[in-house]
C-alpha cells in the first residue's frame, strides 16, 4: 500500500509539474503599432537636441554683447552659414553667440578660417574647460 501511495504521489507530482509549465507560459505575441508621425517627431527632437548641445569640445564664438545685437548676429550668421548651427548663451554680463560643434581643434580651425572672412573677431572656445 505504501508503494502504491508513493507511485501515485510521484505520478501526480510529475503531471502537475509538466502541466503548470504550459499554464503559465506566454504564448501570445503582441504587435505594437506606432504612428509614423511619432517616429518623425523623435528624429526631429534628437536632431534639435544634438544641435544645441554645449558639451562638445570646441565651438566658435562669433559675437558677444547685448541680447538684441546677439539675436541679429545669430540671424545673420544662419543666413550666411545655413549648415552650421548656432545658439545664444548668457555669460554674465553679456550674451555670446556660439556656433558649430567640433570634436577636435583641427575641425574648429578649418571652420574658423571660413567664418573669420565674415566675422573677423571670431575665436575658438572650449565651453567645458575650467
């Protein structure tokens, strides 16, 4: 009788273990449908964020002064150099117009040669250097 109980208990346990795997497993695959406009917005957001970053190693400062003149300088720069991004930064007591995002000083120097023709007071800066 004891062996019959052991066999019954063992077979019941093995059947229970085998069936619980099927009960709790995930079998349904789900599809996530996303509007293509969301992906376009994400691409545009990433592009804008990378354009205004000040964490790159080198930038070119083309102007410093009050806010109105800084805005005019940035607008004029964007007309002349549409492929190069620029931003206005406040540094006490004046506003600065920084353009470009250069990983190396050589890249910045090449761009500076072209930019100096239109903006002679331009200089290369390292925003994160302290």
